C-alpha cells in the first residue's frame, strides 16, 4: 500500500511540474526598448515590433483614421526623468502611453497618461496629456519591422522617428538642458558648495580625526551659510574641543544649547547633547 501511495505521489508531482512549466517560444512581435539621452534628460521608449510578413500595413492591417496602439501587444510607452516639451506641448516627467491615428498624409500623435492599456479599446481622450498632428513621409526602402529611433540631435533637442513599411513619421522632443546647465553653473560656480556640503566635510574630518583646523574652517563656512542650524554649532564646539580651545568650545556649546531650546519645532535632543558636551569639556 505504501509503495502504491509513493508511486501516486511521485506521478502527481511530475504532472504538477509539467503543468506549471512555461514553454518559451520566439514572440511574433518581440519587445524592444530604446533609451536615449536628450540634452541631460533620459528618454525611454518601450514597444513591441510587429513585422510586415508580406502584408500591406497602413490602410489595411493598420486602418487609416483609427486609433492604434503604435505597435503590438501592450501600448507603446514613453518615459522621461525630467519635464520635456513634445512638439510644443509641455509634458511632466513620468511614464506615458503613445497612441497614434495614422492617415494617408498626416498622423495624429497622442501622449496618454494611462500606461496599462493593451490595444486601444479602453483608450480615453480625457486622459491625453498631448495631442498633435505631423506630416508623414514616404520611404523608398521598406522597413520590415516597426522601428522607433532618435535623430537630429541639437543641444537639448532630438527627433523621434517611427518607421514601418514605406512610411515614417517624426516629432520633436525638447528638454530643459539650457536651464539645467545654468542651474549647475549657479550652484557650482556662483553660489559655490552648499552649507550641507561644508558641514558634511567638517563632520567627516571630525569623526575620522583628520585635520581639525580644516574642519573648523569648513564648519565656520557652513554656519555662515546657515546660521540657524544649531546642530552645526554643536559640531563646531566638538571640533574646538579637539583643538584644545576649551573655553571657546564651551561658549559655542552654550550658544548651540540656547538656540536648540528656542527652536519652535523642538531641540532634537541637542539641549541634552550640549549639556553633556559642556560637562565633558569642563572636566578636562
């Protein structure tokens, strides 16, 4: 009986394993992803690539004047890690679906906020974030598989191209590269490092017993940039203590303690921290 039971369990396990296995085969419209840096912004397009396979495409397999998922399977998706402008339409950073309405001489390009659509059956126009028309061009050489790529780079701009059969449509994407560069110049060359940068450097030197004179210079700069940061003041007192400037360190800790006690949002434990530090300094 036990032997029969074991045979039954083994057979059930084999059947279960076979049933749960997924047979992988080549996809008729393989998925693709293209990521391109435009200016300083990463643009990614995820889509499936159907082939012509001897079929007539536009005006037949893909009807004219009807909304199309712009590929096969799940609707084509486009994403940006910064705000952009698509053919003059402002689009926030994020991920969107791309639908199109092919025509004989021009196409409607649609950027939609719903990224979970398979096909265009549940497409809703009210979820569009951009909609515009572009002229189509005819190609001399047929493109067998739907292809989306980028071209015509110019500083913070590029062109997205969709090509299939003997048709190509293109539209421009503009980024805020100029503004981003200006912001970097202001931060790095005009304003210089932030208070937090100087504070972090001073803390690193303090915690690792490096050059305390340099740490003091950095913490002083941090305090100049952010005088209300009583926790900066506390670290300055500790640095002064390590430099043997006991009297100055106690005065700094007392100032930090007073500032922390007067902070409307609480002292974050710095009243107690400063009391302890002052006791340690006086004990030296």
